[in-house]
């Protein structure tokens, strides 16, 4: 396995599919830039309007020189999208080599990896999309969020365990080195008393990123969520309880506070020695995070062991569940803890 390319079946040729795809597979940059002239198809996803090429090819005097990091060792052999035209255009970007499948369950046949992409979705269909490959024992990566709700996420984990199938889900903001650089600055404020993170909306595609940032910078172990809502702004207070190794006054995710051009997200931290404001986490540095995700995915396929980072996604989905309930009820909502999940952890037997 370590010598041969990992054969990838890619489900969903949306902007994330065509963000990760060119990082793991040889492609035609001219077609990535101008994949279609069909205005109706262009409205389907931003990558079809040059959205990915814009961030991956930034040497404008050398337009075919890729500036985003590549991760070798993958070969995309199958594609599926509910809009077949998008999959057919994506296949052309990859020099026409991948087979466009009629149904998503065909993607997991005769491959080494199923990669389920999701840029703007809420994860509602992830269990259905992942089920065929998990049952066949094919290592599976599920883009954020792992699922729309914790019930589905746990069902997916149990299914993977029942078939001894590696399953991994990560957020680009969880692995982005720019996030790590903010975490390393926390010592500037002394013991962190309070933190904030911005999210461009309450939609799961955005909120799961914000929760993943909180995990990376401030730590896991969130115990409860409270909510305050205004017409265009929802504040989610994440409470760590009495832990002395977490922000004393918790972390607030501010959702919908501004419309940012490059999906910027910001982190602030406060303590007795001062405060820090991290540089923007956005599309310009996201390819570094997605490259690291691909390294984790490669290791999962080769070793059939899952990175412990993946376990954070279950808590992230649990926090997202609690946040929705807190917004609707106006009350504090407890977050289900890892000990209550009743699923095998990384390295545990099924």
C-alpha cells in the first residue's frame, strides 16, 4: 500500500471536493480556472467560477505554477455528484481519468479511500453517503461536519466500528497552522480568562469550523452552551465548568457579526497579562490546513489507524447540538460528554 497510489473515490464535486482534489491529484490548472462557460452550472459552486484557482495559483506571472501545497500519493479514480454535470467537468479537470459514477454507492467499489466532501452543506446526508463504503471496509474521510446531529454521528462511528473500518472527520480550521500560531501566543496573556471566536453564521458548515477553532486554541471539554440572540447576531457562550486549565469565563462564538470576502474568522484571548487578537483565518491560509488533513488521511489508509484529532469532531457535533437547543429554548444546555457517547475511541476494539 505504501508504494502504490491511494485510489480515491470522491463523493460530491463541490468547492471542497475541488479544493482537496487538486491538492491530491494532478490536474489541468487552465480547466480549474475556467471549467465551464455554462452560467447555470457556474451558479452551482464557486469553484466553477474560478473560486479555487484564485487561491491555488497566485503567481500571476506564472499562471500554471501551483502555490497551494500538494500532497503526493493519491489518485482520484471515481467521482460522483448529485449534479452529474459538475462531476463530468471535474473529471476533465483531472485529465479525464476518473470514472463518473451513476450512484454514490458505486464510488466505494475497488478503491482504497472514500472521500466525502462538503463545503456548504449541513451534514444531513453524510450517514447515507458514508454507509456503503463503511460496510465494505473502505477507509472513509467525511468532511465537516461529521454529521448534522450527534445521533447520526454516533451511528456512523458505530457502523465503522462494526465493520472495522477507519473513519475520520476533521475541519480545515482544526489543522490550519495559522490556528496553531494563535494557540502558541496564549502565554502572552497569562492564564486565559476569556476568549472569543467569530463565525460567519450559525449554519453548521460555519459553526463547526468555529467550534474546531475553540478546540484547537482553548481546548476540548466544553460542558454547557448558552445563547443570546439579536436580529443579525447570535452569541454562543461555551462553558468549561470549573476546569483550571481552560478559560475561566469560557469562550464566546459570535455568529453572523459581519460579511467577510474570504470567509475570515478571528480569535481573541484575554488574561491578566493582556490580550491578543490573532491574524485572520481565511481562504488564503486554508490550503495549509487541508494539506495536513490529507496527510492524516494518507496515514489512516496506510495504517488503518485514525488520528486522535478525529475524536474532537464528535464533541464538536455535540456542542453544535447543544447550541441549536440553547438558541431555541433560551436556556443553558449541557453538552453530552465523551464518556456518554458509548462508542469505541481511537485504538479501542469495536
